[in-house]
């Protein structure tokens, strides 16, 4: 294939080769601009939803009963807004997931908050996967540096990538946003990935919504205990993640 490309380049007149390169550059620029437009649209949607949700959150943050009355009045609309917020949190990678998960437990209780969050995360994961499959590495580079991508490069070449993705994603404290975007660069199937990231999010979502529900029920001591346990578990999870990445990266280098 490389030889054929070289011969093709030699056969092309200088003008034709230059024209081909210019067309490729224009295509790359168009793709990049399209990705940025899509991201800007998502950010604007997020700002709109944040204002709709954020105003009552700030207004009634210290009054859980009033806050829940607001969500009850909005009914299905409040649930749709929260699902949209959960989806956007996955798509806009710099938005932390924990506050959104806590909000779900605070506003809707543990079970309903967890289910709504997972529905939103499911939709967001689908969108991210499709975005990366369409635009490739350029979509990932908007949020993550090459250094961060290189740290999990082994997931692209490993024959056990499905298992590794499942294990890493299930560990609390791992960078799930990076993994969500990077998955689209591998040959993992959409159905497999959605199953992995949905089940992998469960531990974090359950803990956060329990904590949010405790805050909404004014069980502040319990909420603090859950938060401290979460921080401790996440710290251990992050160390475990780094060990797994380091070990597998070394194995990939040794193969070469």
C-alpha cells in the first residue's frame, strides 16, 4: 500500500500533487470546523439547561423541600432537562460528572435520580461514539492532549481491549470522559461499548445519588460519610488505573 502511494505520488504532476494536498488540507479544516460547531452548539444547549436547572438549585439549595416542590411542578419537563444535562456532561468532557449525579439524587431521590442519569449518560455516550467515529482523532483533541491519549494507547492495540475497557471503566476515580472519547478510535463495537460504559458508571452513579438523596433528606452526617468514602475509594481507583496503564504500556513497548 505504501509503495503504491509513493508510485502514485511520483506519477502525479507537481501541480496535481499540490492540488491533492490542498484538497486534503481543506477537507481536514472543514472537518475540524464542523466538530467545533457541533461542540459550540452543545455548549450553548448546556448553558441554556444550566440556567433552567441552575436558578432553582441556587435559589433552593438550602431548602430541599422547596427544591423538590419545584421539580414536582415541572413534572416530566424537569426530568427531560436533567436527562439532557446528564447527556451534555458526557459530551462536554470538562464538565465534572459528580455534581450532576448528586443533583439527580437531590432532586429525584436515589432510584429515579440514578435511572435518569444513566439514560442521559447512555444518550451522551452514543453521541460521543458517533462523533469520534465520524471525525476521528480531531474530535478527541478538542478536549484531550496527545499525552493523555498516549497514556491509554494500549487500548487501541490490545487483543483484550474489551476486558480492559470494562475493568478500567468500572474502577471509581478513572477518567471516564477520556475513555468515552478514546473508545471511538478503537474497533470496539458500539453495542459492546454502550454496555461497558453503562454498567461501569453504575457504582459511581449509585454512590453519588445516595449522597444527593441524603442531602435532600437533610441527612447531612450520612451524606458527609458517603462523600468521604467516595473520595477514599476514588483515590485508590486512580492509583489502580495508573498502575494498569503503566503495566500495559510497558507490555506494548516490549512487543515492539
